[in-house]
C-alpha cells in the first residue's frame, strides 16, 4: 500500500476527499491544501487518470525529524535511492514549507539534491543530472514543524493542465477549479448547462468531460510515474482502455458556451476539438446583451471579469448590472452560479443570492454565488 497525498487548491479539501473515496482510496483524510490517502499501484494510476480536482499526487517515501540542514542531509541519505533512481535518469527536487533553520525552499531543495547525488556517486561513481522541465523522477520534500516528509511526485506536470487546452484567454480559470465549481453547484448532466461568458471554454468543457464520463487524464502526454523504475505499462494501458470503454456516446442535455469575442470562441472550439467533445458541445460568439435562455430551465454558470487581471474598468459595474438584468428578465426557471472575486461588483448584479460558497481562484478569495431565478 502506498501512503499518498493529493495536493489541491485551498478550500477544496472536503470535495477532493469525496472524489478520492469514490475512486476507491482508503484511509482518506483531508489536510491543509490536500488530502492524505492509501492505495495500491492501480489506485495511484487511476487517481492520476480520473481525479478532476488535485494538482499532484505524491507518494510518501519517508518522514524524519529535521531541525536543520544537517538533519535534512542525513535524513535524505537514510533512503536507498537506488530503488527509485538510476544514475542515468534525471531528477528534480521541489521543496515546500519551512521553519527557522530551513527557511529558504531553494536551499532546502539543493541540500536534498546534494544528499541524493552524493549517495549515488559513492555507490556507482556516477550520478543523476538535474532536469527541471521533464525529469524522470520528481522528488518533493515538505518541511513542517521540525519534520521532513519526502515523496515522489507521481503526476509530473500539474494535473490541472489536462493537455486539451493549448489555447487560453486573458484570465483563464484552472481546469481543476472549473471542475470543483461544477461539483459544488450540484449540477447534474441531465440539466442544460450554459456559460454566456465562456472565454476559451473551460467551464463548458469540464462539464462535458463530466457528463460524457471522460477521464481528464486521457489528454496528457505522460504522467510522472511512467519513468519510475517500478512502472507497469500493462496496468496503465488496461486502465486507459477501461476509461475509454466507460465513456458515454452522447450528452444527456445540451452544453452551450458563448462569448462576445470571436477570437476566444475560436480558442474554445479548438480546445473542444482537442478533448474530443466538439460534436457534443455548442460554442458561438454572442454579446451578453443578446443572450436569451435556450431552454425553459437549466443551470447557467459564469466567471465574469473581476477587474483584478483585466485592468480596472469603470464599465465593469454596468457590465455586472447588465448580467443581473439578463438573468432576471430572460432566465426565469433557471439556477445561476456566478464566480466573483469582487464584492462591490457582485452587488451590481442586483439579485439576492440564495447561497454563497467561499473558494480561492489562485490566491484570490472569491465567492460562488447561487441565484434561484423564479
């Protein structure tokens, strides 16, 4: 059994706990910005392939008391690295957390790398090279309150980068956050889904992947564990085939996205093509003022500009008021969810929310506001 830790965005720990339990993880325990769990190799591969919320899935190798850089060096050397890494494989070390003696993550990472390559040099007269972009083995160390946890990163590139989205708008929503918002909303694939401010399409695309039961990891070039010494290619192939076989042929209800910019709609279409849902989803350029409800009921989702990243725009207040008017006048019978990182602006919507859920978009505290449109 592997001891694992899935890192997630702050505030999504409880949601990720549910997701990992559904995937079959054992001893699932939410922590800060992550979830600890146990599972065998098949579960490790499955979590990388299927989990929509985590950034990385770390496999714990060792934990030891660590007060200073000497403790760190010695602790790292107690691990037999030849089990995980040969000198002709490349490595990268990332460090998180800190305390008084080890308060610089770059120094911590360097010390760990030195301890590993010194051990290799002594045993083999040769050592691994460092490769920061696509290493064969990615090592993660976390220093916290006099303890150091050493893990292997089984994911490689962050899992939120699904691989289907080469085209991105100005202020893109991370795929993992989009998936989390959809999960939080309680939207079911039997309900129509519409995002009238869809940008490069992240929310409608994540809704489509969920509705068609498509594993988000299928679009990636590779996972970190594929270059590990114990990699089982047959097992991964079997899991990929099972994932492909479990996809649905058609959406239970329509999923639409529109945006005022033709250019970003082109990006959304190209992204939909990359994840194989172009035949299922509908994208079209449309001004917000022209938007009308395409059905009697459904779920409307949007992430309007906050003014944070897109420049402070005096017209944003008017834009939010327009959004409120469109919802009030044209979407009776629908439920709307609006992600907002700006309290004053969200008040300009002029509707009373029935629920507010606090979430973080990166480091920005936001609220997902729910409106019942009677």
